[in-house]
C-alpha cells in the first residue's frame, strides 16, 4: 500500500482536496474488504454494516453496493437488495 504520509504532504488547496479524496477512497476500500471477510465467515450482519460504512464515505462505490445486495440476499431480503 502506498505510504499515506506521502499523500498528506499538502502544498495548496488542490493537494489538500486530493489527499482527502484519496484517504476517503482508501477508508471505503478498507471497510468493503473487511465486509467481504465477514461475509466469507457467514457473518452477514457485520458484512452489511461494513459495506454500508463504505457507501457512507463513497456513495458511488459499486463493489460496496454489490456487497450490500449479496448480504441482504443472504438474509432473505431480496426485495430490499433489488
């Protein structure tokens, strides 16, 4: 993983916005990957919660939307997943 401290060296406002955007993306990916791990262990509640956390940070994160849908299907909530 790229050294986050390197990304935090801020020189102007565009660097600041870019760094914040990068950190939000990294955090969303982290939550999504943890959600996948919980899903593999059959812990669907935790998986769904982590995918939702990823989506709260990055609403256009399609993998997290897919993960939420799959977790909901495992709960038998096909209607909400659609």
